[in-house]
């Protein structure tokens, strides 16, 4: 059930981005915000990687778009981004997240950054919440671009 809800939210983000030009995907919400649909896709690539592969599965992975000098590169560096490559990265991170979690029980616990243990079950719930919040942003962005709303 958790994977099903998470997949629904993943697909919702893709639906919000469907049938748009690269320029539309890079269009910010309103000044001074730099929030864009492509930025959300890039951000969720980072989030999928961090929670499922780096934290839950304990793999040593670098960030995709962000680093210490540019902690918001997923959102900030959209103007020169390659949208096709970023969507491919997003889809690959989803598949890699599924693979990383496939053999882990929901009660699997891990710690990171000196924090108390966290379970894979919590990660699923957090990811559903993260997508729900950002899909709300995506809905507003899409409505501003072409008036389209809904799931």
C-alpha cells in the first residue's frame, strides 16, 4: 500500500509536467520565487536518492545537483539545465530507490547524521508527504502556465 501511494504521487508529478515545453518547465512561480516544475523534478531525484539509497540502504552516494557550495542546486540551476536528461535521471532514481528498498523489511532501521534510528516504513510515509506537498506546488505552477489543474 505504501509503495502504491508513493507511485501515485510520483506519477502525479510527471502528469503535472506532461505536454509542456522546456521553457514552460523552467518557468518560475512568481518573483522572487525560483520554484519551477523542472526544479521540483530535480529536487525529487535528490530526495529519492537520499532517503532510499543513501540513508535506508546505506550506500555512499553524492548528491546529483547540490553540493556544499550550492545546497539548492536542484532548484537554483534550472536555467541551463537539460530537461530531458533531468527527467531521465528522475526516472532512474525512482527505479534505483525501488531496487534499494525491495529486499528491506518495512521495520528496517538505520541512522544517519547522528540522529535516532529511522525505519523504512517512516521513509515511505515521509516520501508520500514530501510528494503531496510538492505536488501541491506543481499544481499551482501548472495552473499558472496553462490553466490545467487536477490530479
